[in-house]
C-alpha cells in the first residue's frame, strides 16, 4: 500500500531520531562499567532525539502543536493538529544497555489519532499506522493475534517502580492475570508493548500510570491491526486515566474483567 505524505514525514523524522539514539546507545553500553554510569549521557540522548523530532516535524508542518515528553506542550497556530512525541520510550532499558526502546510519534487531528510511527532502532523495526489504512511492521501488514482463550495467551504489562504507580493494585492485577494466562511479559516500553500486540506477538497488554505520549501511537497501531484498546474501566479516557488495556476483542474483554476484580 502506498504511504501518505504525512506518514512519510513521520517515518523520516522518527528514523533520524532513532539513528541518533542508536549512536548514543553504543556509548551507553560502554559507560555501564563506569562508577557514575551513563545517566547524564542518557538524558542528553533523550533531548537530542526530541530536538530532531521537533525540528523535522515543525519544518514540514509549521504551525502544528506538540505534546512532548521532555519539553511539554507547545501551542502552534493550527489548533486542529497536534503531535504527541516520546523521543525515547523505554528509558530504563536504554540506560542499562538493553536494546528494547523506541521513538514514538502520533498525530491527532481534531482530537482523533490519525497517524502513528514507532521505531525501534536497535532491531531496525518500524511500525506504522494510519486511521483507516491499517498497520504495518516494516512492509508487512499487522494483525492482532487470533487466540480467544486467556490460558493460551502471553500478556504484556508494565510494573510500577520506586516512587511511581500503585504497587498494591499492580500486584493484585499480576496475581489475577498470571493465574489465568500462559505467561506475562514485562518489556519496559509501553509503545513497543502496544506495537507487539498489534503485531500479534503478545495477545494482550495492560498498564497504569502512563502519559499520553507513551500510548498515543500504540493505541492507533492496535486499532488499525483489528484490536481493541480502552482504559481499565472499558472507557475511552486513556490519556486522562493513564490506564490502557489492549488485545483482540475476546482477550480485551477477558482482561477488563480480571482487572476489575476487587483488591482482595
Ligand atoms: P519512558 O521509558 O519514556 O519513561 C514502562 O513501564 C513504561 O512506563 C515506559 O513506557 C515508560 O516510558 C513509562 N514511564 C516510566 N516512568 C513514567 C512516568 N513517570 N510517567 C509516565 N510514564 C512513565
Ligand atoms: Ca515513554
């Protein structure tokens, strides 16, 4: 399928930012053995990647607004369009030399997600989606997995760490999902988790306490791959609640039911 002009712009920007991250990732791997670690270096890498995305996207579409992880909101002259940008999703992985991280870019038109790109430079995997146009991994069409029974399913999640999220609730959810599924995975990048659901690699995914830039591109990716995505109540307020639940229709429904079980 031919790609639209806008998705090509997004691919160029995401791959340019991804190449910058890949160069910095090489250095981060070397810095693991130093006592101070690569912390400062990583935040510079993050900012460099965001600057590339901002420069590239605003050069080609001047006036569009931005919501970026590092720089926050930038209001443009065009209130109809907004970029949601996460220059480095999976920061903790990147910091530790684990090659599971991605650039994530989504475009909203009048509040509706219309285009999405997620790029993992370490694996050179490019995920794209356009509203009504399907979702692709490199040049291959993506479909969510067809499994309908949770006992056959691999389910992804994100586990809150020190100072973030509701640890007690996360443990309850983990216990309940592990008891009914064939395995839980924890990759550390919500953007890639959602891309993996779209690609049929994982059958479902849930996480809480996320920001709009973590999930925006992945939401469209899953929908265009034929999947369902909601917040943990089954509603559409993913950005407002920070919670996300994804899968095919049956697995999404099963996950919602489990996640709505009371704490004890
Ligand atoms: P990050 O790597 O860009 O920080 C891991 O569970 C997921 O949660 C990642 O997508 C990670 O994005 C995101 N995440 C980690 N800390 C976060 C925070 N304080 N707010 C929102 N999302 C966060
Ligand atoms: Ca993120």
